[in-house]
């Protein structure tokens, strides 16, 4: 059947002729088109339609997100190990610096100023600040000690105490403390702040700031 009926059709003189509604049926639809529709219906039935596809996509998305979060949560687990290693290294450095101070104390108490200065950086850049100003260089610090403590009586008996450590990096540290000299001519004491640096030969004082503090009368 044609879409338009009548001899006039849509001719200039015949007027408009209404065509009947064209409804395709299985007899007029090609077999290939019918088969394609059947395949789509089968796929919808197999996957459960759009709802099933959305559910599968949501499940896969949550699974991926959970894996990512799990990996993120596991990364900080290395932090305690790093902190533990840092604490171990600092404990070893603290012990090494303390050993230098103990060796200085022993050298001073036997009257050996040269051995006492082994704990200092043997460099022209060494500095020492005190009530008498700033002494520069290893030779300048040695001259200061010899001037202020010319003999065993002036040196007395040295005691360090109240040590506080603050590490400024893997090779630098600040140490605060107190010093006390017991002498027959009268005891003196005070506080000090020492800047240390780790060299291949060990920890050395690169700056010393020592001040005398009058002890309270008992």
C-alpha cells in the first residue's frame, strides 16, 4: 500500500488526501531488525536492565575507593620506625657529647688545660663569649683560659650539672648546663650554652657562651 491514496495525490488540483496510519508488523519488518531487538531484550534481561548496570558500577567504584583508602592508611605506618631511629641516633649523640664533657671535667681537675680544650673545634672560627668579651679562634680561647686560670689553685675542682640537649639537626646540637668551681679562695659558678657540631673525628664545641652567676647565700 502506498502512503498516499487517490489519483490527485498532493497534486495542485486534487487537494490533500489523508493517508492511513502505517503500522509495521512482523511481516513487513526485516528479519535482521527483529533479531537486533531480540538481542537487546536478551541483554537487558541478562544484566537486569539499567538498575543492574548502575549497581555493578557502584560496587566497582566502592571497591576501588576502599582499596585507595586502605593504601593511604597504611603509609603512615613507617612514621614510628623513622621516629624510633631518630631517637636512637640522638641517644647515641647525647652519650657522645656527655662523654666529651666528662673528659673535659677530668682534664680540668688534673690541671691539664690543653687536654680540656680537646673538646673545642681547633679552628680560627671558634668563638667564646663571656664577661670579658668575645675570644676568637682556638688560640684566642686558649690564651683566655690561661690568663683567667694561671694555676691549680685558680682552677679549683670543676663540676658540670643540669645538662639540657636540643638537637638542631643530625650534625648540630645546643647544650645548656651549669658549672661550678670549688676553690680554697672561694667558689664560683654559673651557666653555659654550648653549640656543638659533629665532625669526622667526633662532636666539638664551635661556640661557648659562659657566664658567672653569683650563688645565693645560704
